[in-house]
C-alpha cells in the first residue's frame, strides 16, 4: 500500500515522542489499543492552570499510519484547551493524513487516546479537588 | 555499501525473478517457434509438441517422477492445488468423502477444501506444532475409513518449515489413501522425490524457482497407484483430458529450463543461500534482544528467516526499511486485519504474529546485501522500540499480559 506524503513525513520525523511523568498531577495519560490487535497508543498531556495543554507526548506500537496519527494528534492538541482538544474528531485526522479506509482505525485510536488522556487528567483533578475540599471541611 | 543497488529484494517466497538463462530459452518460442502444441498437422505444431514433451521429462526428473506423462501443465500452483483436491474428491467420491490436510496449508488448498465441505465432504485440519512441523502421527490419527486424500505441503511459505513428507507418504501408502503435496516452496531447495516419498500428486510452480509466472504443473502418478482426476476445466481435452486449454509453450520451456538449472545447481545454491540466511540471523540475534525465530531452527527452507521483533509492529518496521522488500504476518498487511493464520495456528501469541517479518533469501542475494539489511533492521528496530510504549513497559518490568487491554 502506498502511504501519503504526510504519513511518511510524520513517520520519519515523528513529533513529540516521549514520556511525561505519569504521577505529576498536571499530567493525563491515555493508553488505548491492544498488542493482540497490532496497535497500542500511549498519549500524555501536561495541562497548565488555565486548562491549556502545554505539552503532549506519545509512544505508539503500530503501523506507519498509527504512528503518524499519534504524532499529528500531539501536534494538534498542544496549545489547545482541554475542551478544544476533546472535540477533535478522528475524521479530521484521517482527512489530514489522507488515510485509506483500512487505516481509518488508526485515526479512531488517536481520537480515543486524546479523550482517554483528558479523562485521566480530569479524574486526577477531580480527585485532587475532592481531597482539598475534604481537608478544608475538616 | 556504496555500490548496493536499492531496493533490495528479500521476498523470494512471494516470487522470484526469471533467471536470464530461462528468459533466453523462452524467447524463440514467442516469435519464431510460436506453434500450438496441439496442431498435429504441420511443422509449427510438431516443433511445439516436441519441446513440450522434452519439458515434461525435465520437470519429471526434478521430482524423480517415472515419466513426463505424469506432468499435467496448469496456469500455476493455485490451479494445480484446485485440480488435485477437487479433481480427486470428485473422482473418488464413491470411495469416501473425507479429506485430511493441515492448518498451515496455502489458501489454494484450504479454500479448495472449504468448497468441498460446502459440497458435503468432511475435512480434518491437522494443526502444526509450535515449531511449524506437522506430526505424521497426527495425520495417521485423523484418517478414517472414508478418507480418500491427504494434502500436506512440502515446505511452508511463511515459516519455511519442511514437513515430514516421506513419513506421511509411508502412512498413506499403507492405508491406500492418495497423498497430494503442495511442493511449490520446497522443490529444488530441499530433497523431494515423489517415488521415494510415496507422493501421488504434487503441485509445482515455475515463478517460485526463477521461471516465469503463469505456468505450473500437477504431477499425477500413473502407476502403483494410477491416480484419476475429474478435470476442472472443460474444453479441448488437452493434457490427457486432465486440463483443457492451449499449452503455454514459452512458459513451459522456461519452466523446464528453471528445473534444469535446479537439477544442476540446486544443492549448491541451497548451501550458499543457507549461509546468507544464517549470517543475517546471527546479526539480528546477536545485536537485538527479544527476537523470536518462528518455525523450526533447522528443518526449514535454506532461504527462510521468519522473525518476530517483540514490541515492534511488523508493518511499521517494513515502512522503516522500505528499501528492502520483505513481508510480514502483521494484520496491517492483509485486507482481513487478522494476523497470519499460519503463525496463530502454530500457537504464536497474536502480538508476536503482528511483530513478524519474513525474510526470503534467494539466488541473487549477496553478502553485502545481507550485511546492509542486517544493520538497517537493527537500527530501525531500536528506533521503533524507543517509540514503543510496550518496549518501555517491558523495560520497567511490567508484564504486558497482566494489563487489561481494551481491544478495538
């Protein structure tokens, strides 16, 4: 199968490969996919006080399109608010990378990874706020 | 490394280039000697017929058949497999309706069997072991009073494992059951003798042995026992009624020339290719950890190296080594999105099936190519592992099997 130029560009020069500290309260981690299915994406975001994603990192086990989808996803969400990032659709990723039908699931996985990272971040923040309230009450 | 020509071809199980000696032998039969081998009335036809008969004898010699009359030309191995299985099943249906084959056969065999199942036959699919070898005793245990045919490949196209054909042939001959061998991948590379191994039908293909595409043959034994078939292609009754259709004379000439080269040079070539394959494996296995050799370490085709690079996805790796032509058992390379059925039926974990790469070395590979490919693969696997969350988790000592993955 021939890859689009954008897929090749992201695959050869992936943006934002790496790991953020999972235990940092401002970091949200999403781990989606399964080794048995041939693709696993881990996408992490670091969110500032204003709710803006100031850093994003990914690591992906998968084909070229999966790697390109995650690289593009991290690029797109950097600088966006959490709510803006949550609204990103897989179809936008698929369109930007000109993914063929058999590779659409790669973009779906990237959208899931963004949402999963944001949900993790929100969960951590809610837990933190609840803990703070409890401390305030006591 | 500077004088290497890219891309490098290491997918000799898929197809092979036509040997220049084969091409040279074929060329006059397109133009000067273009006759129809079935034209009995003039010199053009006689010439074609003579060369075809000579070709049958050469091909028969490669597999030690008794006579060229036992060679039925087809369009290739897919047709040969179809003709063997469906043709035998149909002819012998009054004797029985049961067929035994294995889970690692080529789709041409498996799907022919599936079609017969729809027509009321029963088929037993014997699994290969973890090493990709079929146990002859498992074949014996699958036989019933109704079994009319056993079909087992000589060598597997993915993991290169060489099957115990002689042992299985002994069993089928004792029981009076016909034995078909899809010999496409092994012939000329590993010993294959239809008489010594009690093989009754054998599928052959020219383009896997440096001959042209579009020509193959089915060996059909003519004595002890005489094997009968119901033709699957109706028409002019060519090939003693077994396969109608004008003979592809240039293809047949090329096929025979390819066999002639293998008869003369096959054993020596196998050793040279084995040396290259072993050199590549030494490089990969000494410089990378967590690489798994799929299939049997010794009982495999000399040019076959099927390796899983754990924590790296096969298609992703192929993209990283795009100047090297290889193939992968990864789902991403198939339309079905399922990883290789051969690797899975051997009991390989699905994640390792997704991580598999098949290197197929052959006649025109060089040591310099092997060294280039070895170094490239080592570098790219390292790079992709640095990008792999699974590799990071493995490094941290996390058991990936302990994680609840959300399949999608």
